[in-house]
């Protein structure tokens, strides 16, 4: 599983969330940071929203063409602790599609 953090240099909220995500132990994921200033489409989409998180479940190991669609994750409070962030990630990432529809 990968977590994508859309961010930009100098964003203190982004930096704080990045630091906390680096401390999360469960669930296990790869963290990918995307600088929105590097691509116009990212900048247009997220310039007023950063930090923005998406999860990508890898369907087949090391095959980017078989990733599942990105799952938008809820906005996490800048005051959230690492354990609180872990709870949010577990709730959204470890649920099965059957559980979400109930």
C-alpha cells in the first residue's frame, strides 16, 4: 500500500503531517510525497487544499499498471497525534469494501 501526500515547499501543515506519517507503524505503507509545484495539473487541483492524502492499494507487487484507483483520505487535523493518524488510516485502509457498504 502507498500513501500519496500532495504538498509544496514551505507548507508547515504539510511538513507536520509528513513528519507524523513517517512515525506511523500500523498500518504499514510506503509514503510518496508529490510536490504540487512540479506539475500544473497537481497545482490546479490542490493549491488551496494541501496537504491532501490518497491511498493506493497495490494489486500486483511492482506493477504500476495494476494499482487500484486512488482512495481519497479524509483531511487530518494538524493537531492529530500519531496514534490518532494511525486510527484514521486503519479505519480507511483496512476496511473491506463489504464493511464500507454497511
